[in-house]
């Protein structure tokens, strides 16, 4: 779980650096997906045929995740342009409520009073940590964008949970590889209709950035799947702690590395996130014993 949080935070940091050195984002995203695919194939320890993959119980989940990853990427970019970064970021992070609810009800996970309080605090912490005042109004006709983004990102994590429930340990690398591979293929097809030139994929800065993000992206899903399987926590807890951990660590990274300024409400969100993690994981028992 910690490795998944660290991997996802690396993605945020590298994207921040990428925006400062002003390199094209689309080819970075495509290279990132193929890097993640390559890592999954390298880590795969078993001989597996195309026929075995096609007949597996998790193949449709991998296909859905792959397509949704690209759709989510486009929605984040378009929503940021039309709605603004504040609402887009909040919507992106709050979408964790879907996999949490999916885990609790579809897999009949326990719902204690403290867990419920922890989940509510986690959602509040996510909102407050990334809260930014809107600098301009948006056209109401684009209100559908954050709604689509909410369900797209939430559905990705929900399908990851569904896939994990049908995976053996040895299948995790190939499941992850195929999910990112589908996203990469869809990205290449999209490049035909995009302004991106194929020579951009050979730019050394774009290549390096894409490889770093791809490695971290692979780690975020790979370690998340194992956290869902091995951590001993309910899946709803894993999703909650994973997301608030990413947000808290990203905010701290932005403050210490990029010297960004944050409001008191953002720091209050970080404090709430720590309390939520303590409640969800049972760490509070260690503190008070």
C-alpha cells in the first residue's frame, strides 16, 4: 500500500516537472502506457498463451481499464480547460467513493461505526486538501464533464478491484501489462487523429519522462492490486487510505519541493487525512494502548 502511494506521488511530481520544462503531454502519456506494459511482461513469471489470456476470467476487466484510462486522460485535460483545474482535481479525487462503495456492497465488507466515520473524514480530507478557489466562472453547458470524469475514474478503480478478485498472484503482472497495453494501443490510434507528430515520440526528454511516469504508473496499479489482496484491510479501506495518502504526500511534495503556497484549509485537510488513516487502518489502537 505504501509502495502504491509512493508510485502515484512520483507521477504527480514528474507531471509537475514536465509542465515546467514545457514538453508535449500526449506522447509522454502513450510512452508511459507502453513502458508499463513492458514492465508487466518482464515481471511475468509464467508461460501464458494468447488463447489463455483471451479465455481468462479477467480479460474483459483489463480491456475496460485500458480504454477507460485513455478516456479518463482526455476528460481530465478537457475538463481542466473548460471547467478549471480546481473542480477537475476535486472531482478526480472524490471519485474514490465509487470503488469504496463497490467494495463494501458488492463484496459485503463490514461497515463499523469507526470505519464509516473514517470514510467520511477521508472524503472531507480529500476535498479540503485539494480545494482551490475558482478564478473564473465556467459555461454551465460543460457541467457534464466533471460528472463523466467522476464515474470514469471511479469505474477504473472498481474494475481493478473486480479484476483483483479474479486474479492469482502469478497473473497480476500480465493483467497489469494488458490493461496498460490496451491504453497504449488506443493512444497510438488516437495519435493519428491528434496534432501529435510521430517524431515527437523520439524526443529524448519525452522518452525519459514517459519511461519514468510509466514505471511509476505500473507500480501504482501493480502494488495496489497486491495491497487489495495481501494487506489484510478491507478493499474500501485500501482505496480510501491509498487516495488520501497520495493527496497528502503530493501536497507535502508540492510545498517542500516546488515551494507552492497552500491555504490553512489545505493543511487542515492533511490533518484530517491522518486522522482518517488512523481510523481506517486501526492505527489509533496503537496510539491509545
